[in-house]
């Protein structure tokens, strides 16, 4: 007698093991060959022995019985009241086979197929009992061979399915728990391969109760491109992802979201109870995932990090790293955020989405490399095409007051200095007055009268028109008869904009600062040639001379020359329009964008606390001060700008992007004396402010058992006062307990330690240092390779652990 331990499996599975392991008379391909022999387990499981084989023989004998014989057999089994496992199964089998015969089904093979789930490997041309007898000895031989081949352990068959499933498990590093869950689905009685979608995108499009509620945070509810993105995403995902909307203030787009059936919650960010109220609101709505839209929602990313919630941050802006304060404070009038807060949010963000590769590169160094990815913004072509096919262009133009003879130049976007409407107005004015394009009309859509600087900018457009003797009017002030008559018409922000693309002959996007505006893609979808500034990510969407023209930013003459070519050649307009449409279909698919975000929201990782174990505990870490802990450059920029009378932005650009470590070497010879005076000015070193996260990081390092020493060199020009002021600065920023950790020396190679964190590209001295040099990243040390690099203090644990 041969016995081998097996896992407890159902009777149908046992029959599958039995029948599929036999060599079939008529060759068939087994769909379950990974079960061919046995599954190894330990413990006191049932044994596969002659009793199991006998039971299989009994079932197939029953399958060849007549209806009366089956009924009699069932009655006999019932009367015997055999409570054994096999007895109960035989009673059940007889009853089921009897029912099949009454339905007119052939029991012999219908029953065999039923109990083996369609995997029976017998020849229908020969009696089952005969085939069974012929193969019983073969089965015993197979079992014996399996035991012999495995030194007492059966070998799993190397089937196609098992091999490929195992390959996926290894490739994706799936745990046994995950593999077990997959196998449960595959082995379930309701599993049917034909029911599965053919692509992962189709599978993810299905709704599922395990998806958390995702809260989308807009920076406002005004009508603009960034908020339109949120609306597009909501439309794409609302059928399979629970969504809710949060905004700091009300606006016209609230109605758009509510029409989708989404709740819109207004949370005042200026309230002292903002975070408390927001946390309660998230808890009430069972929010488990945050999507923050635009840089201005950096507060949400910081909150997500504090609450350990998974988050996605979508960045639309293109703000140079050295001008974060300028754009936050002066351009977008943000009261609650500044460069420090923005940098802290970038460092804390787990997942950041950029709409272009250029933009991702722009913020490089501010975020963890694995956190950033690019997803191009798509446009809803179905909606656009429906408008195109149901509207008459002549009627659309007539409704705006334009005739067939008018050549309409459209500039669509919020009217502000960043969008460059003054330059487009000047270009159109020159075309009308200097190039005799007397039928040219410009329509500027997007005026709002909220911020002072935007109102002043609108006034500049009127001044441009007046300087060329042209008419410029607000659309809202025109009578019906006056519509379309002014040379330049300025219209307020509009909710429905598709009519403007249909009406236009050419679209202008001459922005001075932009990422990849949807206006370009939407214009190309309407087959309109586009004249754009050659900046930022715009060249990723449009090739010069193919779908339109790329011109230098702020150059009215270049805009005029490009529009003139299009004005003079209807064929060129048609050719570029067709090329633009083709590019949109290929690169800016609305559906593809939705699929990318669907996958992203399903796979965004939850924040994890960084674990660096015992690697750094007990180690000595030496830390430089100037431009490592404190912002030396920032204080110099402030003082030098005041002393020299130069523009602070110009000085900041020079200092922050310098190539040479010694500050004076980056200035003209005639300026260096004043540079040195600033460095030696009283209170300079005492006034230095900490770099983002530095103070918190140093205290955390001490708390975790790291021996931190502040090793700093006094400036030779003012060594005495410099040293004294540094002591004062350390006590103010870090507390008196850090005074004992200070070491002031001109030669850091004399100081013993495991690591030195210093911004200086090369730290040398009279000795071979005991420490490894970890660069604190600054512009002047970017060329150094082969050393650890700390880009921001939020990454100290990972960087220093790897360096050790």
C-alpha cells in the first residue's frame, strides 16, 4: 500500500487529481495539470490510498447505471445510514446522477465532466469503467514514481500556468498572503476566465468597495485651467472612485462639481481652527486618500504627512526655485505660504504629479526622486467633438458679432502679466496699422476684476490700443449692434469656452510663465493653428512650423510675423490645424490621462516612517553651520542689496546660482570691497536664520543617540566677532544645551567624527580626516561627485545612514 500526505481538498478536486493524472486514450490538454499529483502539507491529513481509488471506481460505475439502478442505489445508500465520509459522498453522487438522467443528459460523460469541472480526460468512444480499469495500475505507477523522484516528497508538475504564475510572483515580489488570495480567486467555483476584462485598464475601471474616499483639494472654485483639471478628473473617476471636493472659498465651479453629484465643502484656511475642522471633516466623510491641486495646496500635503495619509500632489505651476517667494507673495498673493513652506511640502510629499518632464526637472532636488512622475493633461475630445459636429461655425461667429470676412485672433486665459495679453494686443495692433490687416479682430477672453495688479494690467491693454489709434472695448459694455466691431474686445472669464475655439482663425498663447496650458491642446483639437511662447513645457506639445509657431516670450514683433504668415495663407492654417489634431489624438488623450490617474490612486503608497535602525546611534556627526544649518546666502542678499542699492531679485539670482564657493569671487573686481564689508558688518552672523528643517533635524538626531557636533570656521576677516556671534546664534536657534556641542576651528581635519556634513566642495587641512564628507547641496558644489549628498534636512536619516 502506498500512502502520501495531501492537503484536504474537495471530492471534485480529488477526482480531478485522479483523472487528469492518467494518460488519456484521446490526447487532451489538461487545464489543471498543476494538481496532477499531490500537494505537500504536514499534519494528520487524509491519505490517498486504495480506498480513494475504489471510491472513484464506484462513482464511475454509478455513472453508467440506468435511472432505476441509480434510484435503487441511492435508496440503498440512504438505508445503510453510512456516516462515513465516502458513504455520504456516494449517496450524494447517486442522487445527483439520477437527477441528471431525468433531465435527459447522458450520465456517463456529463457526470464525469460535472464532477471534474470539465477537466475529465477520458475518451467518449470507450466505456468509462473499462478505461478506469486500464489506468488504475498506471496511476499507482505514477504515484510511486513521484515518491521516488522526490525522496519521499511528490513533485509538482511544471505546467505552463504554474510556471507563469510563479514567474509573476517572483517578478513582483508577492508575499504568500497575496499569492494565496490570487489562488483563492482562480480556484473559486464562480471563476470564469471569459468574465475577466482583457486589459488592466478595463479591470481598474470597475467600481470596488475597497477603494477609499478620495478628497480633491482645489485652491479655489474660480474658472481656470487648474480647476478645470480637477473637474475633468472628477468626471473620469466618479463612477469607480468615491470622491468629495474641498475648497478654501466659494466660486462658480461649485455648481459644476455638484452637478456631478459630488459634495463640495468650503473650508476657510485662514481660520485658526482650520486644521482641526478639516480633520473632523475628513473623518466624517471617511476620507482615506488626498489629492491636492496646485502648489498653493502645499498645506494639504503637510497635513497629510502629519496624519500619515497617502496623498497625491498635482503641480501645474512653473515657479523657478529661486523665485518661489516672488510668485507666492507677489504674483499669486498667497498670504499663508512662502518658499520655506513650499520646500517643506515638496520634501514631505509621497507622490507628486507633473504635467511635463520640463516641469519635473524645474523642481529637481526639492523632492525625493521616486516621488515624482509625469502625466500629461488630457482633454475631453468627445465633448469637444460633439460641440464641433452640432454647431455651425458661421452662426457661432455671428453670435459674437464677427462676419465671414473678419480674421479672428483669439487669446484665451486669465488676463494677467503672466499670460502676456499686452504683447498679443501690441502684435495685433501692428498687424492692423502697419501690415494693412484691416479685417483682423482680436478677442481677449478671461478678464476678472478682483486683484489690483490684474485690473492695472487690463488698463495697459486699453493703453496699447489707444497708442495705435485703435478701438478697445469690454464685451459686457457693448450693445448687440456693437458686438464684433472694436479692433480689440476684452471679455470677462467664461464658463463655456468651446465657442471661442470654433470662432477663431488663430489662437495665441504668448505666456511669459507657463507649464503646458490646456488652451494649446484644445485649440489643436479644433484644428486651429497656435502661436505660442517657446518656454517651459510648451515645446513638448507643439513643434515649431508643424502645428503652429513657437516665438520668443515677450516679443510682439515675433508674434506679429507668425500671425501674418497664417493670415496670408489659408492653406497653411488648414495644414497646421490638421497636424495639431493628429498630435492631440496621439499625445493628449483624455482617456489615457484617466487611466493613469486611476492606476495612480490605486497604487499610491501610504506614508511610512523612515527606519534607519541602529546604524547612526552612537556615531559622531559633525555639522557645518553657514549654508548648511543657517541661510548665510539669505542674510548676505538682504544686506548687500541694501548697501549697494541693487535689485534684490538680481542679487538673489547671482548668489543662489553661483559657481564659486567664496562669495567675492562671483562678483566684479570693483564690487568685492563692498562684498567684504557686508560680510564683516556687525550682527551679520548673529542674524542668520535656519534652513528649513535644520533645527528639527538636529534635535531629532540628538534624541536618537547621535553625537552631534557643530563644527564651524570663523571668517578670517572678522574672526573674533564672527565666533562670538555664532555662539549667540546657536543659543537662539538651538538652545543653550547646544553650546557645549560647538567647535570653532579653521582646520576641520583635526576634529574626530564619522561624518562631516558641509556645503564646501572640498574640506582639507593638515591631517587625513577620520570622517566621510557628506555635501549639503548648494549651487557651487553640484560638480562634485563620489560623495554623499544631503539636499534637504528632511532626508537626513536616509542620507546619513547610507553614507555610514
